[in-house]
C-alpha cells in the first residue's frame, strides 16, 4: 500500500500531517537513503528515516465511520468498473467493513483492521441497534407500522425467516425510521416487499452509539475515543 509521506509520518506517531510537511521541507526525512521531498509516496517495503533513525507506523486498532454512497459496494468481490468501499478510505493500512450495506443503500458503515472487534460488532447475538431512514413508494399506514414492529416473514434463499420485533416510527407520508437488532440480507427491503411496498431510498444513520451526523457522503472519520470506548463496552458487556 502507498502512503503520502506526511501521512506516513503521522501514522508513525511523529507529528501531525501539517508538521510533517515542515519536517520534510527541512530535509530531515530520507526515503531509501535519499532526501525526501513534499508529495513523495512511500510503501511498506521502503526504509524511511527521520534524523537518521528508522521509523515505522505504530500498530494500533483502527475504527472508522464511513458515509457510503449509493452505488458503492462493500465487498472486494465486485464487477469491473464498480467502486468499492476500500477505495473511499485512505486509513494508512488495510481496513475492512463491519457488516454490509447493499449497493443500492447509503449511510453509515464501520470499518476496522481488527477482525475480532469486527466479529463482536457484527455478531447478531449482540443485538446491537442499527437505525435507518427509509422512503417507500406508497403512503405509510398505521397498519404497516404495526406489522413491521411485530416481525415479518421474509424469504431468504428459499427459506422463510421471521424478523425480530423492532422499533418503527412514521416520519413522513411515505417515510419511516426503523431500528433493527439483526442484520438479515436486504432485510428492510424484504420486509417492505412482503407488505406490498417498494423501497425508494434507504440510509443507515446510526450503529449502536455511533451516529452518521453531518459526515458528508463519501467521506470518513475515525471514531472519537469516547465513541470507541462505548462501542467496546457494549460489545464486551463490561464498564
């Protein structure tokens, strides 16, 4: 993987990216024995030194929030020309999505480099809340809300699955918010289809305590220390 040199220095815990630019301009950084210049890119196999001392990125868990646009796929197994989630994120190391959002959906998805943490967050047994805003092709009725809340029989790979009871609230003539504690494949779309509705748009706005907020479409951010600590507490049940 390639990194901009200022980003590499930041990952090594040397300084911020802005301060790294000054250090590079001062001629204190060498890449493979050659004095580096601003904008140069390095990869893991390169030798980077600062004031004659070799530096390497710090090994640490990374947990980030991404606002996935419609049309972007979460898996690396994709068709030619499709954009992948990993192409949106330059975290300085390989990160992978925790769970999925289908190609036609948008909104919040978490990514990490820690497989154990990903399993704890994504595991259905944890019943972690995920909140979505959904617009449909017909007026949302009281009966629709009541049935959705109680659980719906949906078909997945030829098998009928009953969805868990969930929280649903009408937020517009043809819009509702839904909070799930499970993540069956295309669950909300299948639930709506069972009741004769088609989903026009679907966006996830919260996972546990992490909210999408004003994060722009296609952008990402690292979780705050407080957010990450609460995620870990909810996964382990401690604290």
